[in-house]
C-alpha cells in the first residue's frame, strides 16, 4: 500500500478537491452528491476522485481527502467503478443544471 500511496499522491493535482472512494466514506443520494460537489468546488476547478486497489487506500491518501465518498457497501471491480462514478458525477451535474436526466 505504501508504494501505491506514493503513486496516487503524486497524481493528485495541487489545489484540487480530493475525493477518495472508501468504505469509511459517506453514502450520499444523487441530490446530496450534487449539493456537496457544488459546495466543494467553490473557487476550485479540479476534483480528483480516487479509486483504490482491491486492497483499499492507505491512510495517507485518505487523510488528504476533502470528502470521503462511499458508493456502496459492496465491492466492485475498478473498471466498473469508473463507470458507476462517471454516471454518479454526470447525474449530479445534471441535477445542478436542473435537467430532467436524473428522474
């Protein structure tokens, strides 16, 4: 985990909102995620979502978090989690814009 932690930490853009996906994270509804993202990005243009390996994320990466997010109590393969996360973020931005997409 230490080597992976160093690799992940090196990729987090400076001054970005850091959101690791982890078991300890908070589970949010689509509307709550939309609100949290809208609030989080005030004055910042970068959000960095972090999906850990099957071994999870190190405490170092989790401590860097501005918000910890849990999508589910279930475990998903990384490629599937990317799609799930993309859909959740897309839905959140559509909620912010007031489109009909999310219903």
